[in-house]
C-alpha cells in the first residue's frame, strides 16, 4: 500500500507534489521580476535655460541617451509658440552625436526670436535618429521632455 507519510526516509509525497505545483509559479515570478528590472529605452530632453542675447534667445538643453546604443546623429523638429499660443517658428535642432548612457549639454542660438516671445516649445517630430539598431520611431517613442526654464517644453 502507498503511504503519504515519510517514515523517516525523505520527503513525503504530499511535499513533493506541493513543490512541483509551485515550481512553474516561482519561475514565472522570477521572469516577471527580471523584465520589471530591465529599464525601457529613454531619450531625455530637458529645456534647462533660456538666455536673452543681443539678437534673440539662446536655449540650453540637457540630454541623456538611454537608448541602449550610441546615436551618431539626433535631430528634432521643434515648434516655438508665442504667448498667444500662435506658431512663431518651426525649425530643426541638430543635437549631433549622443553616446549611450551619457549626459550632454547643447545650446542653440535663435536669432530674431527674443526669449519673451517664446511661451512654449514643442518637439514636433524626430528628423534624425541614427545608431545601430535604432529607428526614428524608437527614438520618438522614447522621448521624455521636461523643462526647468520659464518656457513650457513637451511633446
């Protein structure tokens, strides 16, 4: 006759059945934890400052590439809005190379656009995003825009 008691000779059948039943669950939990700890790609663009110059405005950006690959070129179509919410200017800002895992500062002079005429800056699209295994679409979905300046900045 088959017994569920151990009689001192090793684990019981009930224990082994319980262990076998929980093994797939433990494996699923482990894989879920692993995917949760893998960060998703991001491309951080922060409008850090806006400085009035003699002939316009200078915008300073702090960028961080966490796409998982170096970008040999990154350029974004930007729209400037005036305080009335009207489009003031449409331009492409070329941020150049953005190494993976690095933070870079880029500044752009906007002649003819005084800082007080810029109320909001919109990232309208990705003009270029070049790197091994990286597409413009992947860059566009990874953008995280923020502002420390008195000018709103976003997508």
